[in-house]
C-alpha cells in the first residue's frame, strides 16, 4: 500500500525545489526576491501544520494513565489471573477505567493476555 502524500510532504518538496532554484541563481536575478519570499511562506505553512497537530506533549490524563498501566502490570505480575474489577479495587479506580487500561496493555504488549472463561474475562501475564 502506498504512503499517502500529506500536505507537509508537498510543502517540503516545494521547499526543496524553490531552495535549489534560489541557490543556483545569481544575486542579481530578478526572481531571487520572489523565491526568498516563497521560502518564507513555505516555512510559515509548515510551522502552522506543526501547531495544528499539537505539540507532541502528553496531557496530564495520558501521563496518569501511563503510571496506572505500570501499576496494573505490577499487580498482574503476582502470577494470578485478575478480573478488571479486581484490578480496579486493588488500585482504587473505576472498573471502566481498569477495563480500558487493561485492554490497552493487551494491545500494546505481548506480556499480558486476555483469557475468557465462560462469561468472565480474566487478565494475566504470560509465563
């Protein structure tokens, strides 16, 4: 499957083309000012795209969830299998949050698995 070409990819390609044209011309070229202005414009647009897609910093909730996931893995490392309600009561969080974080851990790592026994779902570490 081909990689989708993004707006950022297009601006970076345009920047390379304009920069090459600028560096290969003489200082007295009448289009030099236009090329310099275009480079400034492209830089500005790329900067706007960077701001639009966030700063890349984790939110307070994301940092809290990372810490909770580490605690959940610590609880699961006891060797037993746990229901999400057991983990929730152990850590003092809601069952919904426990279930969501446990499912994220199962999807992110191979060290924790989900085991269904009848209608009950258990989570355990892989031995």
